[in-house]
C-alpha cells in the first residue's frame, strides 16, 4: 500500500502545472462555497439580530384581537393595563427589560413633501431605545415629558428636506378611527444603519403618543429583551394568560426564517454546480494522466500489478489532490469569511430594496464563521472528488497490458 501511495504522489509531480491548476480549482471551488455560506448565514442572522434590537424584541405580549397588519388602535385591541404586565414580565429573572409600546400609522408632512410612516410611542428611558440613542447623528433624544417633540431617521429627514429643530406635521388615525393632526418639532435624527427602518419610523414619547391617538393609558404591546434569547419560549409560557397573545422572536421573524430555509435550498444547488465543475476538472486531470502513462501502466501490469491496484493508485492520486485542495480551500475561505466578518460588504441602497417591514437588512452585510458548515462542505468535496476519479481509474484498470505496451 505504501508503494502505491509513493507512486501516486510521484506521478502528480510529473506535470506540475496541471496538478497545480487542479489543486487551484478544488481550492477556489471550496473557498467560494465557504465564503458564500458564511455571508448567507451572516446576512440572515444579522437581519434577525437587527429586527430583535430595533423592532420586535425577544418576546411580545399583545391582546389576542390585535391585528398587526391593520395597526389597530381600538381600545378592545390594546392592552388595558400595560404597566402592570410590564412589571410582571420584569420580575422574571430571564427578562432584562420589559416596556410598553404603542404603534400607529401616520403621514408625516412638510409644506411640500409627505411620507407614510410608522409611529412608535416609546418610553425614552427604557433600555430598548439604546440602538436609537447610540445612532443619534443630530440634535438630542426625547424625554418622557416632551409633548411636542419627535425623533426621526436621518434618511426620512433627508427625504422630507428637514433637519433637527424644524417643524413637521403628523397626521394619525386615532382610537375612534378619526384622523387627528398636530405639529411636532424634530428633536433629533438617528441612523441605525437599517435603511428600510430609518426611512419609515418616527418616535414619540409614550405618554404623548397615547394622548395624541386617544388611547388613554393603553399600549399595543409589551416589548421584552432577554438575557438569553433561548429562554424566549420559557418566558412566553410563564406569562401566558387568557386573552393575551405571547409571541417569541421566532414567531415575529417568520419572514426571515422562511427566507433562510429558501436560501438553504439555493445554496444546495450552488454547492452541486460548483462541486460538479470540480469533479469534471479532477476527472479530466486523471484521464489525461492515464493517456500520458499508458506504456508505464502496461509495464506495471506486465510486472504483476493487478487492475484493482492500478485503479487504487489513481484513486490515491485523487485523494492527494482532494486533501491538499480542501486544506487550501478552507484556508482561503476562512480568510475571506474573516475579512467579511470584520470589514463587511457594503450594499448601501440595495439594503432598502431587499428589506421590508418584516426584515431588517443593514447597509453592510457581515459574514459569520461556522466550523460546522465547513465540515460537510469538506466531506462533500472529498466524496465528489473520489467519485470523479472512479471513471478514469476504472478505465485504466480495464486496459489490456498488450495494448498499453503498444501505445506510443
């Protein structure tokens, strides 16, 4: 067996250019799959993390009759005593913060421009507002007792042609389904790096939002952030009660999770295409090697080497190519993933086009390194390489020694 390995390794060095190009094909193919897998994983997980951070939280409590699509402000669809529910949730050790929020839809306008927006009534002192305070780019953040201030995204301000300190008109539908309009002063601008969110969301202090929409002390939901998102199901179970709907981050991000499942199917097809190309390259390399060494194989056969040994020798050559190519591919792919994990891939305005109210893609996509993904990719590359080597190896094993010796 050792002799066969020695011959296989020596034979690969006969045509260094061809062997080198074959190794490069294997390495680049695997590296491409590693980088693409890491980027896809990072994009999906990043979208979920962004959504949890700025919109859904880990767990929400709502009235069972609340319809998120309609953003209902009818009293029967809102939580009647949100502060007691928030205090109950806050008492659980798994909960980091729980706070009431009020959602409404509206139209934000200046003298010349108007844009449909989502209105969020928030507690400015809550930890859930940290992403917006950290994203402050102009002016100042809201205070709980502010009755005329609004906090909007920098992108939204640019679309309206306003800056911090300017006044805007906000029209909303109230709890009695009648429109109401008021003038607000833009206290500050924020940039979360999530275009679809920054372009459509405006914040008011919770008390002002409740007064403006005539919802009294009611709220649309209790928003919770946990110490560990894996505790979401346990927290939801502990707070479940008649008339209430408990939603976890997985329930609230179904669109992204479904997109992740679809992307896995697309990635599988891509794996097959890339590995098929690698297989063709490997098979071509070994087949050319067989044709070049026909007389040599005839001599080996005449000296007693059996067909299965010749076949094993060529398979060993494929194994050497595969193992070295896989190692190089993992190294190259890891470098690519590391770069995209630290520097990211800036997609700018494309993020706004790819996102929706249920997704939160940032302007920059970051890859996620996953050793668990590399193992099946490496195994698949090795298996495909070995399968590709069977045809040229079998072809060589079936050749008659006399015919091989007659070859020029």
